[in-house]
C-alpha cells in the first residue's frame, strides 16, 4: 500500500512538469504574437489600399480618367466603360473615355442603355483648329448614317459644330447626354450649349462606336477591349 502511494506521487509530479513545460511553449499575445498579428494586419491594409487606388482611375497617354462620373445633379452615377487615344496619321489628338450607367462590351449594348452617358476628351495635340474639329464631326456623322438619317440631323449637327472653338493641349471636352435636356457640350467644365432630342446623342456616339468609327483602336478601347 505505501508503495502504491509513492507511485501516485511520482506520476502527479511528472504530470505537473509536463503541464509547466507546455505552458512555457504557448505564445505570449502581448509580445511576440501581437507583433505578428500587427504585421499581418498592416500588410493586408496596404494590399487593400493598393487595390483601391488601382480601381480608382485609369491612365491613358498620361491622362487620368476617374472610374466614375455624373453628368448633372439628380442623375445616376456612371462608370468608366473604357478609354483610349484618338490618333490621326500617327499623331495623338486626344484621349477619350466612355462613361455609361453600366458596363457594355458592344456598340449595340452601349446605345441601348437608358439614362445619362458621357464621352470625355482630353486634348493632347498642341492645337486643333475649329475648322478641323467641325469637319471631323461632320465626316463622322455622314460615315455612320444614311443620307435620310443625316438629313434629319443636319440642322442640329450645324449647331453642335458651332459649339467647338479651336482646342489646345490640356483642354477637356465633355459630350454628355442628360435625359430630359439633350446633348450638352462642356469645355473645361463650362457648358457651351445643349442640343435637344433623344435621338441626337446616339447619333453622336456613333462617331466613335459606329460601323465606320473615327478610330477603330479607340472604339475597341472605349468598349472595354483596349
């Protein structure tokens, strides 16, 4: 009987030693493990910040396009569908971005979307004369519409063209569709005029997205394929 009690004492002593050893191996949250958790949190935070910045804007030819836009107070927000460069004879004329109520990957889908829209242009070339700009728009309308369609638009095309002066590098032009108002032309934030008619903006958008676009590479980019 005494021999058995001695064995129990030794067993309890061994168990106590093992428990103390295991406790010494546990991490101390206030020191080393807290540092690891803090480092991990910092890394994840930096990753989230970097991801947020990447999604905030798109840069084309040194021009930054915000990921979202709004054509007027009370109108729903728009998302950047795509952006690219309008080139002519290897000369970069302007960078352009298309803003839509939601993403669209084809001309038909972009034209069919209801609600506001925007084409934003940042001019890169040192100077483009009013004459060249206006003749370019006219050519774009004619190339993407039948004679009958053009005849319906002709008077308003003349009014649209008249809103464009000579433009220089750094100028920003917005061609916006505002439901209930029409097609607004804004130069560096100032509204130059509004062309009425819900049919005029789709006709104008075909200058960039139609079957005979001003620049096929820009069309692809504006539709998200750049």
